[in-house]
């Protein structure tokens, strides 16, 4: 069934928009003042980094947030601690049965130095949906957002200068209790850590070259492809590694049943443009409902494009005017070529492309250079 963005927006009324983030500022500040838990901040305005040459690799920021959940399903009060290793039983549920999910969000610095978060409440809701699928307890929306805010505030010197990158924030929920037989872990740990990052792809902002994968599938109907389970990612490494060895940026996966319909790339959603119509594969349980994806769809709708979610045959993308990818890590990335079987197609990817226009608006909102009329960003300092 084809869904336009107007109906899509109505269908997302269950996503609880937080009425105000001011209380989270107060909670974060008070938590940092608590005796015995107060991190020793360095006074540097910025960490000692080469901000002009950031890639997408781990550079651990100073602090991480840790919160535990015991058998009763209630999370204890979390706290900030220095980034470092954690202890796990060899029989931990996450190590033996892959019981874990994660999220990705970012903090951005405005030109005036203020630090902004982008829609963390939506990450919180998505984690709850993923936790339900993986039979795990999950933090409340308030707990999740508070943890992200505290982590960003404690690590604010690691937020790159405006226009130089962002602070990638990784909330991770995992079964850390010991378990031998197949079953849910008796204890869970919620961790939030952070790292300054630049562009996800080595191409930087240049157009990507994608390869359509026909042998390996990313997800199957009834599986966990629609949630951000850690089990979704290791299986793509073989196909991704092979594609990169051949000079491609990433892989586009097809459905596992007919192998004719587009799903997504290894770690991002995909869009195609034909005239004034923007199309993306419908989320049907095998495709992750990306927050950047959702945001770009709303921006495109506001700009007068017809935005459609539907099953997208691979031949349709080979006939598109433009193709681009979206995701928290990748942002909005143009696609220059797609190779499918023995055919290679080139796409528009210049400064006047639809992709670039949508990206400019999204980045402008995220970094505060464009007024946020949607309540998507919140300032933490």
C-alpha cells in the first residue's frame, strides 16, 4: 500500500513529543552537582583535536553514562563515569545470544557556541520499540533523554566547532546478566558514550557509488530488521567488505523473498527522486524507520514535493533522476552511481540537486542556522 507523507505524519501520532526540555537541563545540572558523582571537568573550551580532519572513527569523549536494570524491570538512577572498559560475565546475554539494541544521535554546536541535540525523544521511543521486540526492559523517554543530555553536557568540549562535525552519541542497551540456556538476561545495562566525528564515508561530501547486492540479504520478514538490534549489522560485513574491495562506497540490499525490491543500505535508508516525486521503500518490518529519514520526508513535504512510501522495484531506482541516502551517521548523502548486475547508472548530484537542498535545510536546523519551527532541537547549555 502506498502512503503519502501526510498520512505518514498522522500515523506517527504515537511518537510522544516532549512538551519541554527545560526540566532535563535542570536534571542534568543537578546530577553533575551531586557529591561524590561530580566529574572533574577540564576547563578547555575545546578538546585538543584536529577538527579539520575528523573522520568517522572512535575518539572516546571523557565521560559515559551508566544505568542498571535488575530482575524487577526497574532502572536504577544512572550516573556519569569516566569512559572506560566494563566487566561482563562470559555468559552475559549480549555475548551469547546477541540481546542488545543501540541508538545513534548527535550533538551540534551553533556558531555562538551553544550545543544542540536533534530529536532525542524519537530515539528514545525507537529504543522502546526495539526493546519490546528483543524482550528487554527499556529506559523511559525521560530517562533516555536525560542520559543523552547529561552525556552531551559532560562532553561538551568534544563537540566540534560549528561546521567541523558533530558529537556522535551512542546509547546502548544490552543484556549483561549471566544466562546459559536460551532466554532473556536477568540484568540489563544502559550505557551512553560519545565520540566527535566528521563524515561517515571516506568520500566526504562527494557522491557515493553503490552496489546492489543479490546474494546476501540484510533482513527477512518476521525478523529484527525493523529495529536497531546489534544482530542486524555483523551479517552485512561480508557483502560490504567485498563491495568496498571493488571500489564501491556501500551496498544496497534487496528483499530476501523475491530479491527484486529495494530495502536499505548497510547503515542508512535510501531515497530516489523522479521529477517532483520523492520515493523511499516503505518500512514493513525489515527496514529501519530512520529518524533522519522521517525528518527529510517532512522537509520535502514542506517544500512541495510529493513524498511516497511504497515497495520500490530495483528497476525503478535505475531509472531515477537522483538517489540519496539518509541516516544519523551519514546525514544526507548523494549517490553518484549505482551498479546492478552488468548495468551502471549515473545520477545528478550537484549543488542544485534535490538532495543538496534537503540536506541544507536539515543541517541548518540541526546546527541552529535555520530557525527550528518544528521543535526538533533543544539546547543543553
